[in-house]
C-alpha cells in the first residue's frame, strides 16, 4: 500500500516553486523523498500538475480581466463630454443658457446708449439748476452781510418789562 502526498505537501511544493529559493530547493529535508514519490506515483504527479495548471490559468485570467477593466475605465474617462443621456435633460440646457446670458451681461452694460429726441428735457434741467444756484448764492450773501449771525445774537432779556423795586433804604451806606 503506497501513501499519496497530502494536501499540505502539495501546497508546499507549489509554494516552493514560486518562492525565491534557488533551483526550487526546499528547506525541508523531506524534499528528496517527496520528489522521488512524485516520479514514482502518477496520481500525485497528475494532481500537482493539475494544481499548477489551475493556478496558472487563474493568474492569466485575472491579469487579462484587470487589463480589460483598466482599458474600459480609461476609455470612459478620456472623453470630457457628458454621456448622451445628459444632453437630453433640460436642466443642463437651462444651465448652459444661464451661463451664456451671464457672460453676455457685462458686455451689454458697456454698450453706449443711443441719444433720442429728449433735447428739451435735457435743456430744462440746467435752467432749473441755475435758478436754484442763484437762490442759494443770494441766501449765502444775506447771511454774510449780516453783522451778527442769527445763532450768535443775544437772547431777549426776560426782565426788560419789569421795573426795579429796590428801595434805597435797603442799600448800605458806608
């Protein structure tokens, strides 16, 4: 009765193949015995070959899938235009129109306005201003020509209408 390799022994062989040890040398002293068993037992060698092939296929499939996903995500990010579904939404069109109007608004403010036939209204304003200026100057001249300005004039004497009732007897004589 021959014993076959255990799962742990097969895993150690696979890890020894992918490890950084030179020429697949194992740190175990059993490696020569395991290698001799693999040469003699077709079932264990087929199982090891099947495991290695499965891992190799899995590695190739995962690398291929990762490359496809990277290429797909890069292609999605390379375009700055929004997807087609965004272009059909009215919110985006409204936002674009608001941005255009906001950009043109300062330009319209700097445009020169045309002069219309409002010449009589414009000439009436300087006449009214000249009259109010003349009235203001006359008021200033009157204030300057006064001897004492109104705020500095003395107050009325509250005792001016009463007579002095002091008697001569109350006065002292020396």
